[in-house]
C-alpha cells in the first residue's frame, strides 16, 4: 500500500498490467510505501519505519512553502519533497495487495492566509499541548472560529512522544521531529 501525491501528468495506464508500486515511478508523483520507502522518479529512499493495519498516515502538502510532509500516527516523520510551488497536485493511493483497504479520515484544503500562518506558528510554539486553543487567552467566539476553520492546523503534531526542551535532535528516526517544523524539515528526500 502507498499514499502520496501526483500531478495530472501521472500515466496511470502505463503500469496497469504490471505488479508494482505505482506512485513515485515518475517525476510527477511521490509515494510513501508501507515498507517505509519513499518513491520518486523511480528511486526509493529509506524514510520511516514500516506501517500497517491501524496506522494513520498523514499527508500535508503545503503549496505556499512547497513542501510535502508525511505523518505517521499523527507524528511528523519528515519532509519528503520541496520546491512544489505553482503545481496542481492530487492525493493518490495505490495497493498491490488483494483485499486491502484504506480509509480517508480527514481531507481539507485552505488558502494560505495570515490567519493560517499564525495558527501554524502557534502550533510550532506550543507543541506539547493537545489543544493549542485551550492554553491561549482568546475570546470564546474567536476560539470557535479558529477551531472550525483551522483546527486541523492547531492539532498537527510536530513534537516527540516525550516533551523536549530542545528543538534540535541528532536522530532521524520516526520520533526525531522536534517541536519546531524546522526539525521536521531536516529529514528531506535528497531527490526532489
């Protein structure tokens, strides 16, 4: 099973009679396999540990900054690609396993705005709180608006399972994403 993104230029018919991981076969798609390998341009890069039944895989495409970030069980596992501005992408999944299934839990899109950027920064600054809005002294009406419009941004998890006093970590394991998005961005695919 794979999850990822691709442009409309991905040729879905090219491999229809081939047993292969389709996403990442070309330069127009990126795919994260259940094996933990990131596929792009036909190359495979170790990116995370394996995932399987019950795993929640998040895909965050930030077209403002041009980054593709993956999450596993709501924790950042790294930035897979950069320089993705000014292109139209589509979410994609594929599987070579019989009787396999995937379920979309949440799908949303938002235009980049000052409100979005502020919420994103607040989440970076308060990574150890499950509910960022509860710790901020905001009027109830504003909290409700932010929760309804950008609650998903305020709940993105860039922290490790243990609270960290430093935003930099020397490890590139799945739990290495520190409290800052930059720590998460350290882990990059070399071929973007």
